[in-house]
C-alpha cells in the first residue's frame, strides 16, 4: 500500500544559517585550515555538543555552510542523520572570526545512548549463537517492522521517538536498522533518495559478500497491522528497487545479486534455507509460465495451499491469473481460490488454496 513517506528531516547541504555580530575589539587569532575546521565540527557533531566555538578566518566564515556540509558528510552516519539544524553567529575582528555554533539534534546524546542500549538489549534476545549473517538480517528486519508503526502525522523522525512513542517515519526506521545491523556485525549504509514522490531513506546491507537493499519502512504495512511483515523490499537488488525508488547510485555500493534465487539454490539441499525461503514468501516467479508451473506442481502434490511471490511488473494481474485458473481446470482439483496483495514495485504475495 502506498503511503506518504518523508525521509530526511535534514539534508546535510541545508544546514548552517549565519548571522554576524558587531565587530569586536581587535584581537590576534590564529587561523585554522579548512581541514582542521571541518574535523572540529565533525567531532562536535559526533559528541552531540549543543554549542561550540571555533576560530577561523573571515574568508572561511564566508564559506561556513560549505564547511558545515563537509563536516556533516564526514560524521559517523547515525550522528549525521540525527542533526536537525546548526546555526552560526560570528564575532569578526579584522580578517579573523570567532564562530559560535548552536546545534539542534533529533536525538541528544542521552537519547542516542538510549537507542544504542535498546538496540543491544533487543539483539541479545533475537540473535542466537551460530546465526549466519542472513539470519541476523532477517530477525533484525522483522523486529523493527513489528516494533514500529509508520508515523502518518509525519512529525517523528528519529529512532528514539520510534522506540519511546511507537511511531516514526523512514528516517527512524533506517537509523535503528543502521544501529542494530552495525552492532550485529553487518556492514550497512544509509541511502538517501526518493520514493513515492518524496524524499526517502533506506539501508543497504552486505550479506555474505554481496550488497542488497533493505527498505524497512516499505515492508511495514500502512495502516499498521500488528505483527504483519512484508518482504517485498527485503534484500532486493538495484534493478527491482529502481522501479519505485531513485537515488544517486555512484555514492553507494551496487546491489546486483538476486538474493531469493541464491537462497532457492541453497534450499535444494538445506532444510534451514528452505525454511528461510518459505519465511520470506518463497522464490519470486517472474513469468506466467513459471507461476503456472508452481501452481500445477502444488496441485499434483495435493497441497492444500501455496504461498509465493510473483512479479507482475507492469502487466495486469487478472490476465495472468485467468490463465492460471484455466490451466487448473484441467487437473484433479475441484476448486482453486486465490488472494494477493501487490506492492508498489509490482511484486505480489499470492496465496492459493485448493479443494480436491
């Protein structure tokens, strides 16, 4: 189901609003290099300092927005994406400037520490000894989707608000995902882009050496349905995600692998992987012929039901399903019922039930 999603309350390039105070008496101030100024701002952001003062040249102060943007880009991602705004005021003396920065954060230091503590506590409960990377990603994904509800008022932007109030927008989902995945030893990135006509954020994760997209927000049904989890945007590649998401691909690792196809290969000889594949809805069929083969195969085995994911793409579900029903009429089954829910990217979870 489509929903209004707002991602980033702050984009790093938008921070920094400058005002100049009256000129103070002449003082001698040692100018810092751009690199030093940027490093100092980055450290302050990561330490969640509400105010800090730096000395720089007047020329540097004229470029303070650019220096702020560079500093934010270098900051640890969780800290970067919990900045609300940073205001600057300067006292100018000749060619020098003493600049006071006032930062407002979506999460202060104590709140960020609370999120980390909650993430560690949750991981202790859901991560079992001997779990593989893909098993860890699955339980983290499910925990966050079940724990949060999407904030349709679009006023809560942080993981802290999600944990304490129960609702947040995609920035909160992505931040908690980043924190929990990182603590679990999973390499992850935060991706900025657009989806549904609005700014959006999601995670990229590296599982067994391959990168995938993980959109926790779009796997959470809206309106919220308690404990219901979708897997339409679970470990998908760039080709599939590009149907309804856009982003600057050169800034993040490429995701080119088909996770479900790889999992299906493992499932042929591993009960554990068969269970994992079934838990996320099974292998994705992409043609009417392959879908028909799955359905007829289930009837031949006299199964009572079949759940799978089919990629309708831009094609009409009714046209393809009518063909499937016609094929079923030539089998031993007496009655076939089906239901499906289509995601924004064209994939659908299909449930068939059979009466013999």
